[in-house]
C-alpha cells in the first residue's frame, strides 16, 4: 500500500509506502551520505549507504513491476542538508547532492517533503504520521545525523548508526491509467501491474507483501509473504504469538549457547520451546503437510543487514539462503534483521510490544524491535514478544482469495 505525496506538472507522482517495510541502520559509520559519487585521482569511487543498498537491491527486487514502464527514472532525489534544523526550510537543489533516479530508482522522502504532509495542520495530525520512528533522506545539522520522524510525528535528527524504519519512495510515471477510488478499502491500481492469482496456482509464484490466512487453535490468523526462499514460501504472522506474551530468548547469557535451537534457547519459558511445542503443533494439526523446515541464518550481523538476509538469484523473486556458518534448519523461527517486514506492522505504539528477531547484533546481545518501531540490543534472558515465521512447501496451492489483507489467500495441497 502506497500514499501519494506529490503530483508534478508533467503528471508524474511521488509515492511512499503506507507502513515501514523494514528497520535498518542508515549506515555503519557516521559522515556517510545516502549516495556519494566522487572523482578521485584513481577514478570514480562510489559510496553507497546501507539504506541505499537495501532500497535498490533488496526492496526493489520484491516489486512485481519494477521496470521503467512504471518507475519514472527522469526525476531526482534531493538529499541536501538544509541550511538550518527548521523542518520547513527547503533544502537547496545542489548538483552534488541531487541523486538521479536512474542511479536510485527507490529513495526516501526528505525533511521538507515530510513537512509538506502536515503543513496546514500539526505534525501529529499529518497523514504520514504512523506512530513509529522512521528515516528521511537528508542529513540534519551535521554529516553524523540524518533526519528522521519521531514517535509523535515530529521531525528531528538522529545518528546514522541507529536502526529506524524504512518507508520506500518511488516516482510513478505519468500517463498510467488508474483503477479504483483511492481509498484504503479500494486503492488505486493500474491493470498491468499485477498478475492475479488463479485457483491451483502454487503459492511460491506469488510476491512479498501478499497475505495468507491460516487457522491456529480455532482462531483465524493473518500471515504475510516475506519472500520465496529455495522455492519455499516464507510467511510471518501479522500478530504476536500467544496473545502478546513475553518470553526469554534463552535462559543463559552464555553467547556460545544462545543460537536459536541450541542449549539454553530450548529451556522452559523460552520462545523456541513454546513455538515448537505449542504454536507449531496447532498449525500442523489443522494443515497437515503444508509446512516444511528451512534454513535460518543465526549469526551476528552488527549494523550490516547484508550479513543476515539471503542473496538474490538471477531471476524472479526467489532468494537463496547459502550462508555456511551459524545456520540451522528449523520448522519455525523468527524474522532476521533487515528482512522484509522485520518491523512493527499494522499497530500503533499503544498496542505494540517489543519483539525478538532471530539473529544477534553481537555475541552478547540480540536484535529486538521496540514497540516504538526502532531496534535495540537486548540480552537473551530479557522477555520480549514474538511474531513467528514458517515455510510453505513448493507444492502448496492457492484455493481461493486474492492475496489482499481483506481477501487473503486460502491455501492447501
């Protein structure tokens, strides 16, 4: 789901995702731009932030129609630092910081563009305020900080080495016919952007972001397609497991024994034990042979999301999990740092809870998504919530539904 933020004289539109799609650090080091291309004596040196890479290498790959027939590549992203920290100050359009969409098909809104979303009201009432913390594009008052939106909707600066939400933005080409009425219930769409599913299509032919409905312990629950990994469809629960219960990741601080599925993570009152002994068996009891185990990467990522996500293949939206160290094959798990939808979703801060991710930021601490929507490090014996992931077999088929939130897929063999 996207929100239109600007319509240009030529008919092109700028759009931003309605929710955060992941949470990552803007970069591992301070004083690094979103995208820098500088001439040096030995040639052209390119420096791309983690944010640039995730948007244009990972997120872009998940869009069904991501070519130039839809995305306008003649526009620019303005990543200029404003002359002061007043958000209503429009950044100058300097050649050095104007990033062409031919280089960056996906970007973020800058501080002034965000201000325009609440110019005639308060930041808390602006239509882009979602009650979580998320990144904007340009630097704040120094190269060490980037503009971000705070929990209450106010814009401010924060260090690039912190992990906040990402709400991708694109330019939609002019001249595209739109269907629908532009409401959340009946959003605009263009006819050739979407290949509708047919009955008996295999679920692994579908796309990130679509919804699947499963029944767990007599309660219908929504899941969302994260990715296609090794031809298996990875889905994540849209609600917290066990009615927002909080459990430990492990019962020991020993870093050598806190990988998912080993040692103290399988002790009583851990999420591994509950999910494998209660949650997953309830799913299997209803759906039998729909699920398959799959490889999970469990290692330490620090701020580099690339150390925890899977690699792209050369075709389609399938990813291959081919990491060789600190991995395990499990029936059920959790999302990883930097993965699609590894964030708070569909809730505001008042109803969200802190939740675990499956991998570590360093040997002594794991990634946790705070209820406010940004990441922190937490020791494994602390208590947090969980949104579990499972994998559907390649043979699972679509029985009904269109894959939307209001009409999710019903699946079977």
